[in-house]
């Protein structure tokens, strides 16, 4: 994978971010500039970042709309491992890598989802999620990705039981079925990207 070069600064991550992923204040997460965010279908993508003090794998959890295209904004605990404690800004290199997640994919049904309007977020994935489709009869219906990292069926999936086809940025596909879903709940899947 291509290695990029730029600068990093740190921030105190607020446990949510625009990707709607939850994480602790000491998590290895970052806010990516639009140029990086859009290029790698960023939410949940991991980047291996190297600086003067070491290398750390950090997950994209937010978008930095005001950042220059070569600036990563890294949560402070991860930044310290990459660039030390004295620097407020550091030269770094980075490249996309698979995330070292444990277990299978997870499917989060957005609060207020119903059979008439359904919004699902794929979590705990090794590679970025490119698309999600649901099965309707013999056909697959593509869902629309929203800015908050959920995939939405504006007319709903039509049933409390749904089969999803999840496609990774590298072309891998995984099918998952949730027999009886409920809004606001997260379900553990049966598979993971390789």
C-alpha cells in the first residue's frame, strides 16, 4: 500500500467523532483531513503511522474538514507514542493497514430504524466498508452511505429479518443475516474480512 507523508498534531478525542464509533479517551484514533478521509473510505480504517519516536496503528474515527490534506490529527495518547511528549506537531508517514480487530463484524441498527426506514452501521471490521446491500427477494438493494457512517435504506428493509451483503474496500464480501433486529441494538456477525 502507498505510504503518504505529512504532519501530525494531537487533540483530545471526545469518544465519538463523525464516524459514530464509540471509543475511550485513550484510544488510538485520529481525525483525518478530507483528502485522506475520502480516498480511503475512512471510517474504521487503520493507518500505520511512523514518527520520530515510533510506529503506532491508529483508527480513523473522525473527519477534520479544516485540515490541510497532509495533516493528521491524532488522539494525544497515540501521538505521544509516535512523536513523543515535547512536540506539538511532528513529521510523519502513514499507510493504510488492516485493523487488528478481535472477533467478527458487528451490525448496529440506528435508533429510530424501522422496517420502513432502516439505517445500519458495520463495526469491528478489518478493512474499510465500501458498500452494504440488503436482500429483497432474489435481488440485492444497495444502501446509501451517510456522513455519520451508517448505510441507509430510505424505504426500509421491509422486515425484522434481514440479510446483508457487506463489501470491503478491497472487494471482499461477507453476508450476514440478523433474524430479528431491533433499533438501537448491535448484533455480532458470523464472519470477518480476511
